[in-house]
C-alpha cells in the first residue's frame, strides 16, 4: 500500500514539473491588464449611458411629453437642474477617463491597489449621484404640480367625463402616481447599475485581493 502511495506521489510530482509556474511579475501584469480593461469598460458604459437616452428627443411624442415642465411652470428650474446634472456627469466621465489613463500605466502592486480603490469610490459616487438625480427630478415635478392649480384644473376638465374627482383630489392622485413611478424608476435603474457597474466592481475587487495577496 505504501509503495502505491509513493508511486502516486512521484507521478504527481512529475506532472507538477510540466505545469508552468507563474511568477510574481506575471501575476501582477495579468492583474494590471484585467484592471485596465475593466476601467475602460466603465468609461465606455458611462458614455453610452449619457448618450443613448438623448436619442429619445428625436421621438416627437417624447418631445411633447417634455412640455409638462413648461405647463406646470418649472421649465427654467428643470433646465437649471439638467445643466448641473450635465456638468457633474461630464466631471464623472472625465474622472473615469483619468482613472483609466492612470491604471493603464504599469506600476508596482501597492500603487495599482490604490488606483483600484480610487476607481471603486468614483463609480460608487457616480451611481449614488445618478439615482439621486432621478429622485430629485421627480420631486421637482411633484412640487410643480402641487403649486400649479391651473394644471390640475385643466386635467380635471379633460377627465370630467371619466371621473368625478375634484381638481384637488386629482392633484393628490397625480402626485402620488408620479412619486410611485419615481421610486420604481429609481429601483429599476439601481438594478441596472448593479448589473453593469456592480459586475465590473466585483471583478476589480477580485483583482484587488490578488494584488493584496502578492504584497503579503
């Protein structure tokens, strides 16, 4: 029995000799290339996320729906919020580009770990900001409806045959409906962000752990 075990042990040792052994430098380079590719995808996704929704403005019905901000008298506030949002999004896209250029330079494991931490923090802040802007825009819409009695009265007249609700009750119903839609939209976008950015961040976390093991 012992002879058989010794033979098996020697056999495995022979096989191990044929398996290529990765050095510290090889693992570091592989991890660096993977991290650089991940950050590049984060940059690409953020640009597409900003660009693609603007194609909706080419749809006439969407343009008509956007007139609601002018109808309830908050168009200038909406434009101000949109301008701020654009500036902040451009800032984050620039930060993603900056992180990508930084992480594309091959340096020691410790510096690469620091860059991964900075990238994760930037992505998390971007997601928090994007979801907050959805809620803020919905809140702005609710406030506009609440302060504009003419809008509620006009809606009430249009739906007079379909409902017996007073303008005040209709206003409350609209505010609740928009609020519920805003929450659902935020949750939906949160799930999208979790699938897209969350998956990439998990890969970055794995790279971070590998680098940490190299440093130990």
